[in-house]
């Protein structure tokens, strides 16, 4: 996927990742459905005290996320094995290394996204939910292809950033999307729920690059 600008590679990668999401949405939705069947459904009784009612509402909202979260934990536990498999494939076909990395990132994201949006694949935010994981694939490509260029162009910023401890940066990376999510949820209608969810993910991707992405030792992956 060579090219001077990388735009052709970006297009190929994005289309591939969108097709992966379309193909894997239903199969990866099923494990979450199976796990959800054995998780008790939280319900809240009317007339409870305000604090108890608030906690109950939070528990009810969190219940649908339990299954995809469990699957993400499993993926995290086996991340080294997944990374080894990707590296093995990259050695066999180095010109497709960045595509493989983007595809793997997309699959892992679909594992969570499809599970937490079961039965709502065509819900529309910035994009239909079933297509949105392709953005994760594109961002993976963009980081590998253009990340080193951005690091050079913003060298002063990244030099200053690297003087801040990683623990502090990780905390900031977590707090900003959570705070944004809570702020958006404060006055959001149900019709904007998908839009807000996807916006938070996009902000999280950008923030993670700016705050914790490692500096490249050499040129980025070509694609």
C-alpha cells in the first residue's frame, strides 16, 4: 500500500475495516448476548430515596456494559498472544503491516462496540453504529502513517509533554473523555445518544495520541 501521501492506503484500510465491522458485528454481538443472559437485570423500584435511586439508575445503566467489558478484559489478558500473531503476519507480509494492525484494532473494538449496542446496528450518530468501528481502523492507520510527521511538527509540545509523568498523563487521558461524556449526557436527548457516544470515542482517540502516544524512534509504517 505504498504511496507518497498515504491517502490511497488510508482509503483501502478504512474500507477494509468497515467491511470487517459489517461482517463481524453479528458474530461478535452473540458472545455479549450469551453473557448477558446469565447477568441479573437490574431494576429500580419507584419511590426509593434519592441517593438510592441514583445508585440504582447507575447500576441499571451499567448492566448492559458488563458483558462487553468482560470480553474486553479477556482480549486484554490475551493481548500478547494477539500481538505475537500480528507481528508474525507482518513479517510474512511487511507491506501490509499497517493494515493488519488496523484490522486487529477494529476487531477488538467491534468486540466491545457490538456488544454494548446489541440490536442497534443501524442507530445513527456521526455514522451508523455498525460502520463506526472503521474509524478506529482509520485512526490506527493514521497514527502509523502520519504520526511521526505530527510528532516532528509538534516537537515543542511533545518535548514538554514528556516531562510530565506517565501516571499523570494516563489519569488526564481517562478524565477528559469521562468528563465530556458526563457533560454531554447532562442535557442530551435520547436521539443524540449515538452522536454523543461516537463523539466521546473520537475525542478519546485524539487525546490518547496527544497525551500518551510514544515518540517514534524512526519513520512511521508505510502504507
